[in-house]
C-alpha cells in the first residue's frame, strides 16, 4: 500500500525495542461493506400497451388498455369501447396491441365484441363489461365541487374542455329534477393523467374515478369504477337501482400525484329504458407477435400464460367478422387482461460513482408503481478515487413524475451521516429531503436533467502525534520509547484497527523498513484520539545493518486495512528517532 508521509525534525540511530501500552476504550469490529439504500418512486409517462385499429387506410392509435395495472398485483380485466372506427379488411377485423413506451406488458387475454344497435341509439360500457343504451342524457340541476364551487357549465357539453379533478376532489351532481322510473344511465366522458408542467409529489395508491350514490343513511357508496386513460373515453353506468334514496351522484377522484388531474368533460343522466342490442364475441383467428411469432393460444383464455411485449414490439390480431343487419350500426368493445412493468433493461434510477476522471454507472433499477426501497452494493467503488463517499443518482424518465424520499449509506456496517445533498436540476440543497425516510421528498420537475449528488461522512485515521527516543550502546539500541496518538479526523466512527511501528532510514514507508511491533486499536469515534502511551521493545538489526546514522520511526494507522476511510493516503507519519543517552 503506497502512503503519503508527513515528516518533521531530525534524528538518530537504533537497535532494540519492547512495547507496553495502556488504553481505556471499547472495541467494536464491523464487516467491511458499503451499501447504498435508495427509497424512491417513479411514474411512467405513458400507460402501455395501446390498441391500434385498422381504419380503412392505416392502423390508427386509439387508446391505452389496462391503464392502471402497474405491477402484477394490479392486474385486472379491462373493457374499452373503441373510439376510432374499426373497418373490415379481408373479411375480418384487424387490430394491433403495441408496446410504445419504456415498459414491458404482460397480456393474458384479448377479446373483441361487436355491439349492433339501432342508429338512433347510443351505447356505453362499464367496468364490468356490461353494455348500456342511452338516447338523450339530461344535465343535472346542479353540479358543485368539494368546495361548493359551481362546475355545471363545464360538464354539460362534450367539448374537450371540462373540469379538472385532482386527488381527493369530488363533484356532486343533483339529478332530482329527473324521473328515473324507466331508467337511469349515467354517461361519463373523461381522460386522465394530466398536469400543467409539474405533477407534484407522489401519492401512493391507485388513480381511479369512483361513481358513487347515497344509501338510506346518506352515506356515499361506490357503484362503479372508471379507470382513467390517456385519451378520451366514454363509459355508461346503470344507476337505476341506486337512486332510490337520493338522486345525487358523486364523482370521487384519486390521483397518483398532487398536481396531476383527470379532466371530466361530460356527465349526463339518461332516463330512457334500455333498448335491444346484439352483442357477439368475435373469434380470434390470428395473433402474431412481432418477435415471437404465433401466440394465439396464449391469448384465448385468462390462464396466467402471458404474452410479453417489450418496447417497440406488437401483437397483430385478426378477428372474424359476423354478418351485419340492415338498419343497425356496429360498435366494438375491446377486452384485455394483463399488467405492465418498467423495463429492467432500461431502468429508471442509475447509480454513479467517481473514478477520478468521470462519473461511471455502477447499478440501476426501476421503482415501479409505488414508493419502494432497494439496496445497492458499492463496496467495489467506494471510497472513490478522491477517497470520498459520494454518488450521483440519475432518474431517466424526464417526461413523468418521480421522487426520492431517502438515500442512506452504511460503511463497514455502520450508518454514515450525510454531509451534503444537491439537486443538480436547480443546484438546490436537498439534504433535509433525503436524510430520513419521512415522506418529505425531492420531487423532480419535467424539465432538465434529473440528477442528485450526495456525499457522506467517513472515518479518517491519521497518526496525529508521534515521538520516539532510543538508547544506543556501542552501535546497538538497547531501548526505544514511543509515544503515539491515532486521531479519527473523520465525521463517523472507525472500526477497530491496528497501529504498526517501523524503523526506516527515510520518511517513506517501503518494503525495506524494519518492523518493530504493533498495537490493536479499538473503535475510535469521529474527532477522537487513541493514545499509545509507552512503547518498549528489544530489537536486533539484521546482520550487516549499522545502527549509526539517521533513523526514523514510522507510525502506520489502520495497518491492516480494516477501515474504509475518507482517505487511504494519510495513514503514515515519520519522526526522527532521538538518542538522548547513547554510548557509541
């Protein structure tokens, strides 16, 4: 181990030695390892996969499916009424399921239903796959938000404007002006996951819209759930049996970020009776994966035999086309079941350390769907080339919300205090946000590079004081007294280590120095010292080595490399050995 030495004074000759120490400190030994703990969250900028429909000229992007099924535990069956026209080609209906974002989709089931109905009747589907008809929905007599604000004018026309609904917002619609004896079909149009440039802090949980009515006690009860999508979608809910005690409807909203909202464009209640529709499940005749070939059998039933699509991949689907009936029009319900995850090959959070020239990527992982805590072994790279414990963390989803709650470092099994933390997006000090797992987070904006730089305290052992005196007798050294102090000038405790002493002709610690002995040093707290009070030993120089001339005594802290230090280049001190009593 090459070490830099501090030398002072000038000194003498040697030959003999014995060690005697007294210390009063407790000893603790920890395993040598450096572990980074990261508690973070990220939300992908787009839900995957997306369904594309053949519109007679090309495959047109329609909407995302199973949009809130982030992670295997969130899988559900999704029912979506296609918004774009689906035109026949070669005697069938062709669609594609594409993975367009930086995610991996796991699809277990795909179905397509044709819904034939009269031209003057409109239809919608709900979260259970039921089809409901309506003709001319009526506006509520009033519509207010959670603060009593009037939003009626914003939800009575399907004009792509609408009212913003943030987390825990709600809207109460009063349909007491309507007679619901024959029917009560709520028609609802919305799109989700919007923000005005800054999504805000992450909110654990699912981003849903709850359709609620009141029970006999006036309590709000959820009757249906709307799963928000990234494009406009229209749904319908049969509330006829739920408006007995009150003809009020509450739309309750949850979001995934404080400033992310769902846009509610239209809400109306149709009181006409349900009308005949013909619903047919179409036969899936072909399913070709762009990378894996035929996957037809895997998509025909929900059996946990998933078809996996990665970024840029697609599944080409062909369904039979049943005959049409004159005078009827046809809509389609696309059914899919599955979930999606962040691509581990892409990663979202990257860990970097400094190699003396540049920052180098050492590890990465994704933090999908909810706040998670993960650990990374950085023992091979910390301390870094500067002898410091610092990292940079990069979050790659610049178009989506992400946050970090806590970053910690254990060095040799001991928690290390954080000394600085900077958000490099705006050079702000974020140590208070990252120092503890307390839901006080760094929330990244959607502009600029998402970089954090964090540094931790570390022990740093130096020989803060060293003196040696020797008695020489006719070319031999009969006694050496050494006084030595080991200082931990770092900010955290150093584990137990060893102090060694050597005789040297110069101030550089090298292989030809003469080992005298050593002392086991206990754990030393940051800013504290350990003192070797007295050293005495008997030592015989190798044959042919003269005790005359200049000799130095070297003290080497952490001689057994037991402690990962802030600097590994300042462990040695050299002092001239004095001979106050000598007989030459």
